[in-house]
C-alpha cells in the first residue's frame, strides 16, 4: 500500500527572527514525509530577500531537492488560503509562538482564520528549531467520529515517518455521560463502575480500528490507548501538555452549525493554549 497523505507541503514564511528555524524545520518535515515543499512569502520579492531565503535553504543540513519559492503581494490570510487551494496543498505549516510571547494572540487569531477556511491540513509549529528535534511522543484524539479511522491511520504514518517512540490514542469522554449524582458510597460506586464501563467501551472501539489497519501502516509503532474524562479539546490539550507530547493530532472534519461559525469548540480550546505542535487534519476533497 502506497499511503502518502501529504504529498505537497506549503509554508508561509516571513522575514522574522524565526525565519531560519522555520525553514530548517519545514525541510526536515518535508524530507521525512517525502513531500514537495513550497516556500511562500506574502510580500514583495526583492533580490536581497530572494538571496536570503535561498542561502538559508542551501545551508540546511537536511536537503530536499523538491522545493520551490513563491512570492505574492496581498493580505496574508486570504492569499495563503487561496494558494493552498490553487496549488492543491495537502499540508500548510505555520510557525507559531509560545503563549508567553506577546504575539501569541496574533498567532491564535491567524490560525483560527486559516483553519476555518483552508482546504488542507494545518501544522502549527511552536518550537521551530535549527537542530534536529526528535518526535518522541505523539498524542492523537481518537474521539468517536466517522473520520477517526483516517485520523488514526495518519497518526501511525507520522509516527513511523519520524521514528516516534510512543503513540497515545486518547479517547475523550464527556463528564456528562457519567450522569450519576454522588451522595453516598453506593452512588459513588455506581459512578465509578459507569466510568470503567465507558472507558472499556472506548478502548475496545479504538483497538478495533487499529486491528483493521494494514500491517504496513502500523509497522512497529509502540502505541497505547488512554481514556480521559472532561471537556472536549480542553482535556486533551491539558493531557498533551502534562505528558509533554511533541505533537498533538486533532481532527476537524466534524460538521457544525452556522451558530458555531463552522469551527468546533474543541479546536478553539486547543488554539487558545497551543500546548505543543498541533496538527489539525482536514479532508482536502471536502474542503
């Protein structure tokens, strides 16, 4: 099986202090995924800027000959969204900033606008580095959804591509499902038993999905499941932070009403905190 979900990657770059780290990181990612990489700058092209970006690409120890550089003037968000559609991009990389940075709000705002409307998956990088980073621990949201099988499949693919040592599939279970008022030992036991039953059901559901994945997709990935109770998005974001995950994979393929502005609240929680690098998966065919 020739499974390659990310054949064409685009990174929007700006001439900021993080430029070199973002370029190095994107070259490592595209190389690991065996993908074409397009460096896209929203702004005027000058000989000085062109020379700067070309020299950085040449200086990177991780080479990828399948790259190109594009320049276009205009407003960043609509230009990037249109470029991803026109160029049939599978994955958009956005260099992010940690919460304590004064520009963190700016990143969250840009990420929301792009993720709502872009036709491809989005990877937010909060720790772009000049040095090669190990993707030790990948956490993926394995919620009960029609798209979860594909999400898990991609999580295994990424774990293999980056030689991750651990993959955790998290089943977020709403506390409202354990709708038992605890007044005494009897009701406490009843609530505990209900939680155990729900966790077991979720564990079995996820394990059934994994059993049906092709062996070449699963490979030798070291994986486990983990049930957590709480608010969707917030709970898994907190979990990823606590276990110091290197990548959190989320699925954005749910259908939401106009009231929710076509953007799931669980992703709002993630983008408000950005606990680690976050990959938000979208089905390009469905836009």
